[in-house]
């Protein structure tokens, strides 16, 4: 114990108590700020319920796990297939005009239903090695969020 006190005295030999207090306080405040930013981050989870019936349709569930509400300004469902140097994308479904702004409250979810005209098949031949992704454009963010739905 005495050795530890001696090392601390050598470490803080030229420092005044006010400087030590300022360093400790600023470190504590920086830790609190990092914790606040971490807690307020956008957390989204994607689920699905696919059927083979065109009348019932397919559902994609978007869950907001964060404590703040989100505004999805635009979204699109895309096929993606891994290539040698990246991904090949093709359009699957996107919202009609005027149907893009969706508010997702904190700790809640929305369901996007694709039936009749918007229906897409998920059988083996239709998928053909591709994966289904959803790209969400969120208000206040400069880049979209891309999450895998199926595949």
C-alpha cells in the first residue's frame, strides 16, 4: 500500500490539487457524454413472415429498439447477390408516391405488407442465390440503413 502511495505522489508531484480535480471531473463528464450517445443510437431490427399465397402476401416487420421515435422518409426492398468484387443489386419493391413517410415510435414496430400487385415469391427458383435486403432512409441521417431481411 505504501508503495502505491509513493508512486502516486511521484506521479502528481508537480500537479496542484485543482488540476487533479479538473482532470478527474472532465474525464467523468466525457464518460457520461459517451454513455448518452451510446444510449441514443439508432437500433433497428428486421423480421419477416413470408407466405406462398398471393392474397395473404408477405410481411416485413421493422422494429425500433431505440428510445427515440424514428421517421422513415423512404424505403426500398432490394435483391442482392454477392459477386467477386462487391454486390449486384436489383430493385424488388418500393413505396408508392405519398406513402413513404412512416413514423415508428420508440420500442414499437411497423409491418409492411406485400400482397397482390406487390407480392414477390420467395421459393427456391425465385430467390436463385440472392438475398433480400431493406434500405431505410431515416430523417436526420445522411446515409441509409441497410439490413438483411431474408437469405
